[in-house]
């Protein structure tokens, strides 16, 4: 092995160690490739941990019943509306905090952190009330059969009732990412999902004095895991383990900062409400084809998330780099960071797409031996994986707009691609032309392809470089 190669390998492991241990870095100077690597590694590991839990969770629940799996699919399609608000606020938090950090304004970054948490708390409280009072009605609106509602409403009630754990997990990790402390966010998710994996079988199947709660147990385990992680996050924030530190005296409403945050987050919330509500309607269409088809679709989406999450992690890295470099008055470096991140993400997703196309039925068979579930899940996985390279660039570009504070452009893109194209296409092909679930699967792939194409065109125009937050 040459000396140069030895140095390269040594540097790789040193950078990897620095990335996961949270060594302070300035991402506005030096090698862009190194900056992408240092931010992406903890974010990818964080999202991989989230993906692993999603797979483990569905493996356990699939042993309960087909109805249990379908319950998770229907509930999560509603929970995505919570995610929409959490992610929308998170995008604003990341954009503003990254910009303040790039400007070396740590106090301004801390003020923004407090305001986003206050907004998240109020929102989560409202959602909890509806989740606790109307879980059966929510499942009924999603098209669930009476037997499914009776078996699964407890899962829906607990997840929606405890949604503040979801909200804060997203928001505080977004604060850490915007500050460049991606490793703290990573360790938070490792704690949360590690607990989930341990507690899931205990509460689902019972152990000692703990009864078998079935699918409801999955919600109990998830909420305990997330809640523990949120406590750790708050400790990290108040004790200042990273760049951001807040004190109890800082927890007051600051109108100017909050208005700025709301202005930026409106576009973010809008774009994800558009995107996630389209998933709700797609799930509603899928429910027309029976619980087995719905279960196959749910399992396939969980498998997909295993690889989409790392790509999402790299996209978050691009958002942080854009925000911090714009704050440092380096727009060209911000743009170069995006294309560099997009290239690496596309290579990763291209490899994954080939694996899914070849081994889709095998992956589905790990979760169920029901042939109808396997057949429909494998078909879903193959059709959606065919567009993975486009997804890669689409995710990176969209997150880069958000990282700059331009949350409106992705909202327009999502509106056109999801509401004006995806939903009508899915309904017409699946129901009107009676093509069945394949119409839904095709609509997902084609919509994501259009997002990537439109997003790259608008990104090259460069208006995002002039956004002020």
C-alpha cells in the first residue's frame, strides 16, 4: 500500500472519529468535500438508526396480525401531518440558526432555539387533545374497517396523544444540526431508537408483570423511547454541550424573533403539509384494495425508509452547509456544497435501487409469509426504487432551498407535483381505469422525478442566494 493511500485511510478514520464525537468544525472554510463528509456521517448514522427501528418495529408488529400492520400504516399516514408541522418548524430553525452561526451570532441562534420550542409545545398540545379524544374517529376517516379500529385505536391514541415527543425530537435535533452539532443529534436518535428496539417486544408480547399489549405496545415503547431522548436533548441544550446554550430565564416570548421564525416556517409547514397530506390520500386509495394490499404497501414503505433516511441525512447536511455559508457571505461555496452532496447521494441511491429491483420479494418475505402481501409489497418496492437516483437530487435540492430560508419555492414545487399531478394520476389510474395499486406506486415515482427536474432548474437560477432570514 502506498504512503498516499495510507495517509488517505488514516485521514478517513480521523475525520470519521471527529464527526461522530462532535469535534467543533468551521464549515465555511476549507475543503467542501471534508465539510460534506463531516456533517453527513453523523446525520446518515442518525437516520440509519431511525430506519433500523422502523424495520424492527414492523417485524414485531407483523407477528401480531395483518390488521396490526395496517393500523400502523393508517396511523402513520396521520402522524405524518404532525411530522409536517415539526419538519416545517425544523427547517426554519435549521435555516435561521445556521445563518446566525455563519454570522458568528451565537446569542441570536440561542434566541431562535427558544422560540421554536415554544411554538412546538403549543402545536403539540393541540394535536394531543384531538388524538386522545378521537382516535376511533380518526381511523374511521382513514377508511379502516370496524375490526381494525377496535384492535388498533389504542396505538393511534397513544402516538397522537404523546406527539410532543415527536415534535421536540425533531425540533431540538434541527437546532443542533443548524449549529453544526450533528453528532449530538445522532446520539439522541441512537438513545431513542435503541430504547424502542429493546422495549418493543416487551410491551407488544409481554414480559413478567408487563401484559401483552399487542400493537398498542409498539406505541408505548416508541413514546417512552422518544420521551427519554427528549429529556437528554433538553439537558444538552440547557448545559450547552454544543454551540447552543439556553437558560430558564431565556424561555420568554420574543416577538421579533418569533415572527421571523413563523415567516420562514410557513413555507416549510406548507410544503410538508402538501407532501404528507398527499401520502394520507394515497393511503386512503390503498385502503380500497384490502388489508393485505395495504399491509404490503406499509411494509414496502418501511423497507424504503431504511435507505431514504440516509439520503435524507445527506440532504440535511447540504441544508446546514447552505445556511452557514450564506451567513458567512459565501454563496458560491454554498452552491458547490449542494452539487457535491447531490453527487454522493445519487451514487448511494443508484446502488440501492439495483439491490431493490433484484431482491424485492426476498426482502418482503422477511416480514411476512402471506403471498398477497409479498407480491404487492415487492411490486411497490421495485416501482418506487426505479426512481431513486432522481429522489437523491430532489431531496438534496429541496433541502438546500430550505437551508437558505427559501421555503416557498419547495412549497410551489410540492403543490404542482403532488396535488396537481400525483393524486389525480393515482386515482384515475388505480380506480377509474381499474389498474389497482400499481397506479399508486407509479404516481409516487413519477412525482419524485418531476420534483428533481423542476428543483434543479430553479436552483440553477440562483434566487435562493438572495434570501434574508
